[in-house]
C-alpha cells in the first residue's frame, strides 16, 4: 500500500475510520469505480471518471484512497471479503448435503447481487499490483478452503462421488462464479439458478435458507 500521505486540505475535516459516514462514502466510491472500470475498462478509466460518477472533485477521492491501484484493490477486497463471514457460518452446518448446497447457493447469490463487481474482479486480476497481491492470495485461499472442506465432507459421507476436494471445489467455484458473464438482474432469478446448480451437483433439491446466515458488514471492511 502506498506510504505517501496526501496533504491535508482546507475545508471540511477529513473523516477517518470507523466513522459511519467515512465508510458510506468509501463504499460509494468503490461502487462508482466498479461502474467506471466495468464500462470503460480499468486501463482506460481514470480517477477523473470515478469522481465524475459521483459529481465530486478528483482531489476529494484522496480522503479515501491512495491511488487508482489502491482503488482496484478495494474492489477486489470487497468482492472476496463480503462472503468470508457467511462462509465461516456455513462451514458449521452439520449436514454434508446442506453444507454443500449452501456454499453453492451462497456463491450464486453473491455474484448475482453485483455481476459488474465480479466482472471487474475476474477481468482485471493481472493488473493488481504486487503490493496487494499477497493479501489477496491469502484471502482467496481462505475463501477456497471453505469450498474444499464442503466437497471433502460431502464425498466422505457418500453424498457425492469421491473426488479430489481441491478439483471439486474449483469446479463448483467456476460453475457458480461464471454467472457474472450472463446473469441479468431483473431477468434471471438467482434462486432458480442456485436451485438448478444444486440439483446438478447433488442430484436433487436441497432447501437452503441463507437468511439465517448474516453477512457481518463490519467484518469485511
């Protein structure tokens, strides 16, 4: 992460974490960046484009981010961190069929909520600077581990065929994450997509109620 500290500007005092207003503004900036990077592409889009999305001065962005590279990292962090808390809860489910169905349903819902976010995530990963790569890789491993454990549990209990858990987990992650390419909010129903994916993997419908598993927003900042 950049070690440079932007100079203090006159006017409204700079907000700092964990002030709710600071977090809300940073989320708005991330959302604007997702839109700008998705429409124009990361290389072509600039921080001026992000500021224009919010009708603010570019200089105002530096109260919340260090650079364009930092903003890309925040997008990536948001994409992967939002679901980690819920995956930790899913991993406590004692029934192997329900747990595997839950991780499938979880990933479909997560991607379907913001397909543009995951479009930026998957389409621009090579552009993530090395200073952020180690942190992102660690979170990706944590994330994938929940899928590996769910597949391993289901296979050992005879719910699915015996497969290498790592390969099985990657197959499910690919199946459920790829929907960012074609999912259309307002046309496609993520619940129906998830039901079909669960049926494909497990051979039958497994009711899953993710509303009981709350994503703690504070844990993903």
